[in-house]
């Protein structure tokens, strides 16, 4: 409960962005920029397929880590910590649904999408709609 930890010390006032917070934020920012620069200099992804699923040449584990990293953002990490602080650990009950959902997606949804060579559900949901729209525009021409 000091100057560097970003807490308010129980005074009821909002915390501040201390020196430690700034250092961690700076390190994360430099690491993110470094990864981006390294990837772009190395050649980067040439297509959406290569970017999202590693060109389907990578093992599932690094692709899964990349996708999870995109879903679990810094905002959700900070938001969850705040939620637990204010409302207690009842947020952890959402893990029960997340575990069941993850098993379902892993065993049912991913094999279907992978065999169909579909990158995202948007291709399924909006693909037919876009094709119908294209046909309609072609007929109007």
C-alpha cells in the first residue's frame, strides 16, 4: 500500500498510475512493438489464412495460444480483477461454463471448421448472405 503499487491505501480515493505500473506498461509496450517489428522484418504473413491459422502448417498448440492471446485482452484481465475486488469470487463460477464450452468447441466445432477449411464462423454466417447479395447485384446489372 504505497506510492508505487497504484492503490489508494484505503482512503476511498482512486488509485494512481505509479512508477511500477509505468515500468510494467512500458515493458509490455516495448515487447509488443518488438514482436511486431521482428515479424514484419522476417517476412510477416502474406495471407489471412497464414496469419490466423499459421498457414495450416503449424501444430495446433501455438495457433491456440495465439488465438487465446487475442481473446484474453488486457481489458478483460483488468476488468476481471476489478469484478472480483468489488463482488467477490463468484466470477469464478463462470469457469464452469467456460470449461464445458471449451470441451464442446474442441471436440465438435473445431473439427468441422478445420475440415471445411473455414477460418472463422463469419465465413459460415455471412458467406451465404454475401453470395446471395452478389447474385442479386449481378442480376440487377
